[in-house]
């Protein structure tokens, strides 16, 4: 009962540490580990696409912001042009008018001349700003993720997908050839034999085939975990131990699973959860020989 509750609540207890312990093969993790070559390539392409997406979004936002400011400045420039032209026309009329006194005309002419000069200076300044903004847009467009660049990345990804598909198809044919005429029970027996003889690479292939065909997947995950454990790849071992326990937590090998999970956690530096698993082993299987080992190991942590 304790074991079932422990395993039920373990995901919550380990939520803070899970990325460093139970995250093997998780491409969505901040720092993925335990990846296959295929997963590494997928992660690499994923990062490239994420970078392109962020760069594109940021550049589009900048261009739109600058374009809005350009439109506003263009409106101001047009208004100043109209006003300047109006002042010039009024000045011309005043210059040819005989209805005003010479003094009034001079004052009016000076006033309008000042306005014209001010407007023309403003227009010149705004045109300089417009030129600067146009230059900024040209720079952004030069560094922008082009359609060709994006298509090149997509082409690379599609090429990789095709290559993986062919590889998987080839492996599938090879697998069918390897296991042709064998029942799943016979394949499991062969996998067990390979494990005992320490032909781990081949044994993992057999157990993986059993998992893919849903034949005693809990045990297959456990056996693969054990092989990664003995190879000292503790992060991969933990991931497979976790999946095995999730699928079936009443198996006869649970004491070993708990002990080896604890050792693997200790090796990866997760002392808190190593202690938790050792305590779970001691409490759930007090009569097990491994419980004594767990107590000794716990006293040293």
C-alpha cells in the first residue's frame, strides 16, 4: 500500500528535480539529455526554427513600429508643405497688394517670411529623420530571415525526415527478418539469454521490439533500465525504471528497481530522492534482503 502511494505521489514530490533525474529523452526539457542521434538532430532543427521564429517576430514588430512612425512623419511633412505653400501664396499676394500701408506690408512680409523659413527648416529636419528611418528599415530587411533561408532550413528538415523514414523502414524490415518465425514469448526468452550473456546492445534491441509490440512492456522497460544501469548510464536507467514502475508497480523485481533507482539518483547527485527511494524500499519490503542494503546505503548518505 505504501509503495503504491509513494509511486502515485512521486511525480509531485520529484517535480522540482525531475528535469535532472527523470527527464531523459524529453525534447521539451530546458536541458535535454539522454537523447538518441535522431533526437539530437530533431532538437537542433527545433532550436533553429525557434530562433528563426523569434527573430522573424522581433523584426516584423520593429518594422511595423518604424513604419507607423514613418507614416506619422510623412503626414506631418505633407501638412508642413501645404502650410508653407499657403504662406508663400499669401506673401506673394501681400507683396503685390496696394491696399496696405508700406509699414503694414513690411511687417506682414517679415512675419510670413519667418514662417516660411521655419516651415522649410522643419521640413528639412523631418526629411533627414525620414531618411534615417528608411535606412533603418533597409538594414532590418537586409538582416531579415529571407524566404530562401527559411526554405533552406525546411528543406534540410525534410531531407532529414526522409532519411530517418528510410532508415526506420530499413530497420523495420531488418527487425521483421530477425524475428521472423519467432513468437513474442520466444523473443522474450532470447532477450533474457542475451541479457544473461551480457550482450546488452542486442538484448536492448530485442526488448525494444517487445515494447513496440506491447509484450510485457513493464518488464521490458525494467530489463533495459538494468542494462543502462550496469553500463553506468544512470540517467537513461532512471527514465526506464520510472516507466516500468508506472506500468506495473507490483512486480517481483520492485525491490531491485527501487534500490537501483536510488543508487542511480545518488550517482546523478539527486541525494534527496535517493533517500526517498531507499526509505520506500525499507518500508514497503522490510523482509527483503535488499532492505538491509538500503539501510546501510541510507546511513551513508
